[in-house]
C-alpha cells in the first residue's frame, strides 16, 4: 500500500463538506445520514461518506 493512500483517495477535496453545508449539516452528520440511507444518494456521495467516516476514525486515533 502506498504511504500516501489518503492523498490518493481524495479526488475532490472539499466536495463532500460542500454537499453537507448545502444541506445545513456538518460532514459527520451528513456522512451518517448518507450511510444510513445509501439508496437515496448517488454512488459517489456514498463513497465520499464512507471515506469521511474512515478519515474521522484516523483523526480520532491520532489525537489519543
């Protein structure tokens, strides 16, 4: 695995956050909504939500 897999995984920086803000949520709230109702969103948004959850887990692990 590449050591910079995170950079390689993020193709559209800020796009998911922008989608969340357009709906009046933060990225965490929006990712929970998308992953609990994946049929209501397109494939790209579902993938972005899954990546956002993964990155938040990494961020939390780094802080502890």
